[in-house]
C-alpha cells in the first residue's frame, strides 16, 4: 500500500503540473481577453454544478457497496452498482438537456456583470462544455468501484489524458477557431475515462440495465451523502459569488482571479491536501482509540503543514510579480495582466496558512463523525467572505476579493479550533507555538536572503533566471536555519534523510 500511495502522489503532482501547463497555454494564446474569460466560465459551470454531487456520491458509494458485499455477497453489491449507474446516467442526460436549454440563464448566474459579445461567447462555449457532464457523474461511482477492487492507479491517472486532450485542442483552437477550446473540454471529459473500460472488465463486473428508484440502499447512500453534498455546495457557492463580483469589477476579472487561483491551488493541492488526505485514516482510528493521542496527532499535522506553508506563503507574497511573470508572461499575456494577477495572488497566498489549519480541523471533525460543524463553519465563511469582499473590492478592486477569501479562511480556522476544544477538551499547543516561532524566524531569514540574492543576480541576469536561483537559495536558507534553530519538523526530516543514507 505504501508503494501505491507514493505512486499516486507522484501521479497527482505530475497531473497538476500538466494542468498548470494547460493554464500557461491558455494565457499564452488568449491572455485575459474575452475568449479566455468565456473559456474560464464554460470550464467552471459544469465543475460547479456537479462538484458537490460528485463528492457526496463518491465518498458514500464505497461504504455502501462494502457493507452490501459483506452482508449479501458480490452479486447484490454489483447489482446495486448497476442500478446507481443507470439512474445517474438517466438523470445526467436530463440535466444536460436542461443545462443546454437554459445555458443563458446559467451563465448569467455565474457572471452577472457581463453582457454583449463576452456574454454570448460564454453561452456558446458553455453549451459545448456541459455535454460532458454525464461522464463526470458516472466517474464518481466508477472511480469508487475501482478503488474498492484495489485499482487506484487508473482512476488517479485520468487527469493525464484529460489535460493532454485539452492542451491539444487549445493549440489547434488558436490556429483554426477558438470554438475548438470548449470542444476540447467536452471531449476530454468524456474520453479521459476510456482506460476505465478494460479496468472495470478486469474486475469481472458485468453491466446490466437495472433501474430501481425505490432501492433502499440508494436511499441510504443519499442520506449519508447529504452533509457532504451541502458542505461542498457551500464552497461552490463561495466560488460563484467571487466570480460574479469579479465580473462586475472588470471584463478581465474572472480570468485574473482564475489564473491567480491556479497558482494558489497548486500549492494547496500538493502541500495541504496531500497531507490531510494521508492523515485522515490515522485521525479516524485515534478518534476511537485515544482522545489524548488524537489531540497530539492534530497538533503534529498542523505543525507539519505550517512548516511547509509558512515559507511558501512568504515566498509567494515576496515574489508574486516575478512568479506570475515567469509562469504566464508570454504571448497575449502582457505586463498589465501580470500586475492584476500578481496583486490577487499576493492576497490569496496569505490565506494558505488559515486554509491549511482549517483543513486539518475539518478532517478532525469528520474523524469524530461530527459533519454538521464543518458545514455550519463553511456557511459562516461564505457569509463573511461575501461581506468582506463587497466592502474591500470598493477600495481594492479584484485584490479585495482575494483578501476577503483570506480573512474568511482565518476566521474558519479559528472558529473550528474553538469548536473542537469544546468537543474534546483543551489542545496543548505550547510545543507547536514554539516551533511556529522558529518557522517564522527561518522564514524571515529566507525572505531577506533570497531577496538580496535576487537583487544582486538581477543586475546581470534576466528576472526569470534570477528568480529560479533565488528560490533554490530560499529553500536552502529555510532548511538550514530551521535545523540550526532545532525546529522539530526539520529535525524529523533530517533524521529520515540520514536514515535513508545510512549515516
């Protein structure tokens, strides 16, 4: 299982890099103009509509199937899988038809500030991308089925095919016709699941047309899924509100926020999500076995995330303009776009710390089977984000939206922490706080050192080259200083390295 987990992590990182390259190509060909904005809206619509449903279905299919298989055997559990797939397919077809018919109204909900050509283009693009919705819904079940049968690699690697197809269509769209870009998204959404066909067959699964809406197992699964569906739906609404506010501020608003979010989410996905996903089974076990060990694990996990996120946050804020220049500034993406995207990135980055802590605390509540508390917390965050974003955007424009999200993430973390202490008692944070002080000192030394190195290098070399070298030195400065300050996480990593090297 250790090898599989490592392989999945590598696949996840490579897939994210490929997805990142997709965004770089989009910025190169279309910048932050009308085509890029329309594409981003059409890309977002099916994801937002289906995201919360998919999370609920995929999370609860596995325990429902496993329970049924243990009680009644594989034949009954496969029959249940047949039924849920057929029902989802029927609902998805109707949902796709409705979304196609009411595309104008849907796009208006996503971008109320747009009108004229950019609105019409967004509608045209959206009517194409939603054609792949049925495949996304079916995937939420098929992925879980393959995971149950021990196949994690095929579901984990679909992102490769998905991004490659979109990248190819983006290149062709620039040379022939922009309409090929959303066609690429629809095609990628459907064809990324081709590897599922032989993988499913190898499990011995045989599909039959069984439709029973009254199946008690489906009802039970949906009831279990509701808290997760509502929780994810709240987050999707949060994205929707930010996008809408951005559309009122600037024609480029949605593209600017999306480009900055891609950089922000890249760090969040690799550092925060990877750790919280890996630690969740341990938290679930300790929640049952020992409250004391459960508390210790929470502080250890938060400390580990902060050790990685604090320098990342400082680095992104310090070099936000240079990072955006390195990643995006080419083709149609000009200096004015760099200023807009780097400004939003600066304020988004400051929220990584709050988001990291909140994700650990949310996982802790899920481990305790207290799913309503994170849901209420998410709703409170959305309300705060809306109020803060509306107020701040009047003074700071798009940057105000990013800062509003950051304020909400810190509030969410603090609020969940207070709620958790009420549930499990006082969490001892003295050692963690001491280590955080050391991380901040190392981060400050890293910031000063890397900025001086960048300044000296930039006198003779290009900004991009200077940035890459400065980042390398920043990592070295942070690692060495945190070891010298005897930061626990740094010493733990050093021990692992020395053990591997047998020193």
